[in-house]
C-alpha cells in the first residue's frame, strides 16, 4: 500500500546498516579482536554487492510487504531465518564461482548467518517500532458490503494496522455526502476507504472529491482488499472485470522466464528427490503391498486433461469420481498419511513439471469430474485454466480449508478468489515470492 512507503524506505536503510554492522561484528567474533579497517574493507566491498541481492530476497520473501503487518500471517523470525539462510547460500556460491576478491570466507559465513539474523531481527522487531513510523491514522469507510466489513475487522484487530477505522457509513444514508462531511468534521480522518463498486458511492463521489484538497486520501476498497488479503472479492466479478484484469498474456519475457524457473526447479528438485525414492517405495510395499505410483487425471491449461503422478497414499485410485455422495470411499493408508504431511507423495510431479504439464506456481490441478461440477456451480471458474496448474500457489499457501476427496463449492469459491488474484498479478517476482514462502512453509511446518 502507498501509505507504507516511508516505512519501507526506513526498513531498507536499516537492513543495509545492520547487514554491514553484522559483518564487522562477525569478523570481531571470529578473531576475538576488533578487525582492522583493511580487513573490514576487504570483506565489505564484495559483501556490498551481496547486500543488494539480499535486499531483493527480503523483498521477494515479503519482508517489506504491508500485508504481513496487517494480518500478521507469519512470524517475522521464521521468514527472516529462511531468507538469511538463502542469502548466505548465495554468498557461498558467489565466493566459490567469483574468487576475484582474494577472500574465502567459509567460517565467517556461518558466523554471519547467526549474527545477522539476530541483529536484523532486533532491528525489525524492537528498534524499528520505536521510531513511530507505524503511527495509526483515522480512516472512514464508505460502504457496507460483506467484504468491506471483513476488511474493517482485519484493520481493527491487527496489532499494528496502518489505519484506525473510526466510522463506517452505510451507502443507504439518504444524504450520503452530508453524512460523510459530518464524519470528516468529527474524526478528521487521513483516509477514506470507499467501495466504488457500489453505484451509490460512485454517484456521490462528485461531491466528495474536494476532500483531496484537505489532504484526505481515497482508497478503493476492492484494491485495498486485494492488497491485504491476497485474493479477489468474488462479488465484484463480471465479464467486464475479467476483460480489464485477466489476460492469457503476461509481461514480455515472463512466460520464458517462468518456464526456465520451472525447468531449473524440476531438475534440481527431481534429482535430489531420487534419494528418497527407495525408502518411500519400501515403506509403501511394507504397508499394504499395493502399487507404488498412481496416475491421476487432472485438468490442465486450456481445459486439456493431463496425467500427473504421485506416490500412492490411499488404498486405491477412484480417478476422482466420488459418486453421488460427493466424497471418496477410499481411505488414506498409514504410510500415505505421513507422505501427505511431509508432501513426499508429490515428489514424482517434478517430472510432470519437466514435461511441461505442470508449473511450480499456479492454481491447484483439479479432477475433470470436480471441474465439471464447479463450472456449473461457480461463475467464471474456468478462467483458472488460462494458465498451467501448479504444485504451489496463492491458494495452496494462504487457504487451509482446501477440500480433499470431496466436493465443496463454498471452499472452492474461496480458492478461486486466490487463483484470480494470482492470474491478475502474476509476475516473476510474485512467483519467486510464492516459491520462497513455500520453502518456508515446508521447512517450518507452518502456514504462510
């Protein structure tokens, strides 16, 4: 959100300062004496190049996101530790492949990982809040939709929300501009969050825009909702909305870079995963003597049926045809339950990625039988098939009531709202951000 620009700038400058101080302190710890300026400079020059990359990793990991402040979706310490671990790994590769600086900081990197994590965490969790840049300003809300009430509740319950909702004005007010004027005089707000999708609000705006001259800023409720929750409010969907916001084409070069990222992840992940295959195969065979793999039909890009492969985690394969009851009659095996918790059952899908049927980031692939149901029950559900399905994605990260082995229209509508957000905003930066958060979720065994 725009209101976080000063906060982001200060966070960035503070991160750079504490990166540098952590380097000096790491050299001090390694030798148990203050490093000379020559020694510090010899390390600071190459590390300065890495600091730029590290800030980019912080950005991708969401450490500059306003959404995390409003919703507090994850502990900053977890995200920071994963980000700094990745940063140190990048540094190790840098010094190995670019040995032009005459230093080989093997020990210092491990010391730096611990020290920089502690210092940057101290800066962000304790020092930065003392600067007062997260001051909460008054906001008036103009609208009364369910989604807007959800947004207001999030702002009111957030520990460090950027805005304090002091009034919520119903568009049914007979004299709407007068009601807004009364609220402005009473609360002197800095922001007005307006539901411009409501025709009553839009019609009243010609009498409201003069508040801009008083320094009051307007925010579109739908845009703010997306920024905070990472999903699209479904009631606003229409053919016109889809035409304005969704396209099969993304930014120039994006599809090529995304495919390159998929191939890289598939080759690296697929190769590493081979080490687990013998143990998984043995466990499945000892459990019930059944087949090792299952081939499953899923709907891919453009509605094409694809075949994906998994390690078998159930006592059969019903092909996604759940029958009249809307739920599978199969049961998860003991070994299958463990494979699912650890996500090991999905390891063979790296080869589906390499083939090009799946992407690493995208909507969750669904069975043809369920797609047929959802396309009848949920407007615009088929839009999610404009792109390849993925192993991970916004819905997989942020929505944790995903129906498995059953038909659930309500939960699938919520999933669609995340998928449409991804379709609207997809970019290489967003893909990398979801990738890092997926790694964090797997390693930390926690929600995003």
